[in-house]
C-alpha cells in the first residue's frame, strides 16, 4: 500500500507534474492499483436544487447574480421533484446523489428542507452529498445528525491565484467550512477547477492545499473550466489537455485512497482524453446530462465509453444495497 503523506512541499509536487508523461502515468497507475480495483468507476449524479441569484462573484459561475448569463433562476425544488430525480439516477446506475444549491450559506430554514431531501435519498438506498456554500459548525452537526454522507466544498484554485477569481469569499472561509465538516465526521468532497488562467505552480499549490489537509478529502473532483458567456472567465485560453491529465495523475499519487473524480468539462473531452484520465487514476465521474447549469455527456455515451474500456460501475455500499435501507448514523 502506498504511503499516505500530509507534508508534501510545493517543489515536490511541481517535480511530479514535471515528470516525463509516461513515467508520471506509470507511477499514478501503480499507486491506483495498490488501493483500488483499476476497472471500477464510482458514479454520482448531481442535481441543482436551487439555481441562480447567488450573491458570490466567482468568475467561472453562471449562477452568480453579478454576471449577465442566461441561467434561469429557480427557487428550491420541491421534495418530490428531487426524489424523482434521485430514482432516475439510481435506475441509471448512480450510487451517490449530490444536491447543489446556489447559496452563499444556507439558513436554518433552508437546512430543514435539505435534510428532508437527504433522508429521502437514503430511503432509496443511495449515498448523499450536498454543496450549499459555507457552513457553521452547528450546521455541519445538523447535517451529520441527518445522516449526510459527503459535503462538497471546493478550494477551486491555489491561495495565490484565488483573488483573481473570487473576491466575495476568502480562501480561509473555504478552509474553515472544510474544518467544520471534517470535525463532525462527515466525509469531504473537495477539489478544484483547471483552465482559469492559472500557472502550473498554482495547480501544484492547489494540490498541496488538498493533500496537506488534516485528512485527505474522500472525493477529489477535478474540473475543467466550462466557459460560459457572460462570466468574467469566458474567453480564457484553453488548457492543454495533457496538462489536465498530469494533474489527475498527481492527485492520484498525492491522495492514494481518495476517489479522484473527473467532473465538469467532460462534455468537451474526447473519449481518448477521458481514457487517459482513467489511466492516470481517475475513478469517479458525474453521470447524467446536467452538472448544475453546465451540460454533461449523455448517460448512453458514458455507458458506451466505459464498455469500450472494460470499466464497470462501482457497487453501492452494502448498508444501502436495497432500496428502503437506512443509514447507520
């Protein structure tokens, strides 16, 4: 089993990213095989349960009220609609249902409604994940008490580049929320976005932040910027696809036991690029036709690609193997 470290230096991570491509992928694949079945992919589905009018100014986001995009604003979805979407996701093979709300931070009344959704997802035999913005310690405890499995809160980029993307929330705010989530025993889902104009050293710095947390995130989503007209980052020069694969490989080496998720941006990736990402250690995807407001490959295309590669869906945890099974708090 590979050593799990929490003390990587920035220079060490840059050296990983600088390796000859074949050497980097060989090392990443070796680490991956020591920890996971290399032919299993964990599948999650993401639903936007409240869309638009977010007060934050994240430069990549179509849901910001500060950007002139064409995103239709919606109130919090009713419970029945959310659970119908979860049933459809389960029927397509997803084992985890993720719910995202465009809030800076939820109110306690918001949490009451989200908790009902979490409980309904568990009753279907699925894992649950939510992303609701910043949390207080008390709110994290409430979500833990409701049986939530994962909380998503991305770092997005390096501390050094962060101010060029977001001004309404500090980097420390993000780290504080992750600390609240981790301290109550929730699993964390945290990663970043590539292709926002950052340097390779920024990418290394973001990975260093993730891998040197007190515990590695159980899920590490690596997103490729989806350029949306009306956002400040629209028109940013595209990232070299090989560089994207390098970051996937480095994430696998740095966080051996984490699921590394190939997330936003897959719609514009070739099958060959996605195959390289799986070879580099990605073993999780978002599945379905939408990711909050961005498009995602159709489920049929994903099934065909995974079949061509001989990859299989990871099974749901035994404690939720049957619909109606309850979560052990």
